[in-house]
């Protein structure tokens, strides 16, 4: 794979076709790994959002998608999954060039995304209501699940195609029409997804893409009276702002807002297994992952040995150009994020943590690369141990008892995921029940399946994605009551 000689330019995708932005301004995307322009997308306007929402509303009200059978929608979504795999190399390259992640990882993510489209395709035919036959001889009732209408989908820069695929196929499976706003940093694969949807038979207007900045594109989408629901993945600050905006017209929201995920390591754990999982959990996608195990709580008796093994293992990870086959850690998304990460490393030092490895930049002629960083003896209440770093920085916090570890684990505003490594059944079950998180892993980390719901406790979000009820998030429930025979008079 090579860097393109010219950046790839896109237009908006509205009503089934490439459409220029009303404003005409564009956003150039510089590759974080190569310091050259790789894509250029429109800087969408409020007028562009209005046009996209109007197209989505018209398609929804026409019933061309919302009123066809689940079997017909299912066939289209299966075709999308197959087409994603056919265009895997093209999608993976664009994602790597825009995000800086290793190309091999981007390829796996395309496959993972295709799997989500297949899961949603299966659910198209399994969206059920209920009936009630216990209301008396003269009454019978049923409930229906109906698509909520036009939905706004707002996705982040760290897993652009994958997170779009955690939302869009389920909204479409329900029969909704959608307007999606990808991050202005990583828009290309979402725009190509729109093209793929049309190729596979999604009617015009059902799926629209407006690129650009949070203000005005995201803001207008959240405020729009014809958008019935917003599904957002991103920061707590923006998520709270979206919830407040949605409250003005009682729009439904589904929010996934990140985490500070604790991995608890008990002294009876299989250290070889833990070290491998810790390395994956902390440094996968350069640590730019909401499920990152960015703080590991280690029982004091094995802490020194664990740190030594992990440091030796982490030293084997190659930080380099993400287009190289053996790249494990790619480039950091932008200068702002790089400065934030280095700032957290400094706060760790100031709090008394020991820097076991890394802590700075990797020398490179091009791009932004940070060293894999491990901090030991990190105070449990320090910012680097309680706030989301979103970089290749691992904080190790030591503890004495399981009760102490659970208290530390639950002692943040987040509650997305958590985990424990132990060979003791009682300890595993105790932690699984007491950890305040939407996902708890036992003797594994970052293992995900479309069949399991995903979402967080506390300030990690509202609602759930994936799982058997993923499509229900994009529906309204309607009760229908039938009176049989002659109706009883009121008076």
C-alpha cells in the first residue's frame, strides 16, 4: 500500500447522490503518520443538514424503506456486508491514512464492521411486538415496534467505519432513515459506505452523510425538529451538550461517552495471559480506544513481577509507519491529542508515579508518534488514573485486597468496561457483580461479539448498542386495543 499522489476529494452524500456543500468550503485531512494531505471533504453547513434531513424525512414518509418487509431489508444489509469485504483494501487504506492506525488493524476492523451489518441483517426479521389476551372477554390488545423516524448519527475519529456500523445498520434494520455526521478528521470511509449502500439497494434519501465540524453540522442535527433521535459516540462534554440540546424538543438520545476501564489482576492469575491481555488492552489503536485498559490494578504480591514482564513484552511492540506490515502502534491523530497525552504523563510524574518505560515522543522525520508508556506506583486518585487519556499510556495502581480493588475500580465517573484476572471462582463472581460497568471481562479483555449489548454505567453513557435488542433502540412502541362486540356505554 502506498500514499496516494493526490488527495482524494469527496462531496456530501444527500438523497442518493454526491452533492456539493452550500458553503463551498472544504476540510483538508493531513495524514498523522505522513504529514501530507490525503483526503478533502466538504465543511458542511446548517443548510446542508436541512437538505439532508428533508431527504431523509421524505424517504421515511414515502415508505420505500420503512414499509418494506424485514426480509427485504435483511437481503440489502447482507449485501452491504459482502460489499464491505470486497472493498476491504480500499476502505482500510483510507482509514489508515486519515487516522494513523496500523493498516493490518484497519483491515480487521472492516471485517468486524461487515459482521455487524450481518448481525443487523438477521435482526431485521426478529423485531416483535406482544399481544395481551387477559383483558376480559370484550377486549384484546397488541403492541407494535415501529421505526422512530429520522435519526441523526454522530461518530468519532478513532474507529470511524466500525462505530458507524454499530449504529447505521441497526437504524436501517428498524426501518429508519438516517443522517450521519462523521468526524471531520476521518470522514472518508463513511462517505464510501453511503456509496456502497446505494449499490446494494438502499433507496435514495434513506442514508445521508454531511461532513464538517460539530458546529454547525452536529449542532444543527441535534436541534433539528424533524430528527427524532440522536445516537452519539464521543466525549462526556459533548455528550452532555447533546443531551441538553435534545431536551429542548424531547429528542431521544443514545450516548456512548468513553471510559477509564480498570483491569484487576489478582495474585493467583496466569501472568502470561494477563501480560498479553494488558498489552492489547492498553496499546491497541494507540490507546485511542474507549475500552482501553488504561489503568491496571495489580495485587501487591505480584506487582513487581507483573511490571517487569509487561515492560519486557511492551518493548517488543514496534511504533512506526502504519503502512508497514509489522507496525503495532501507529501515529497519534493530531497535535491536540498528542499534547493532551503528554500532559497526562507529566501529571503522573508530578503525582509520584515511576516511569518504567516511554513517556515521550518517538523521533521521526514525518508524523506524530509517541512512545509506549508504562507508569507504576500511580496514586489511585491522580488524574492519569481517573481521567481518560486516550493514548498509549498505562497506569499501574497497586492494591492489597479485592475489596480495595473494587472500590478503586468504581471510584471514577466512568463505567464503560472493567475486568478481572483470577483463577478463583468466588473472586471472579464477586467482582463481576460489584463492578459498576456495562461490560465485565473475566480472564480476557477487548473480546467483543455483536450478540452482546454495549454501553456504560454512570457518565459513560445512556442506552445500549449491539445485542439482541439493538434494533429496538431505533423504534417506538405502540399499543393497539380492540373492543370486541357491542361497546359498553360510558353512562
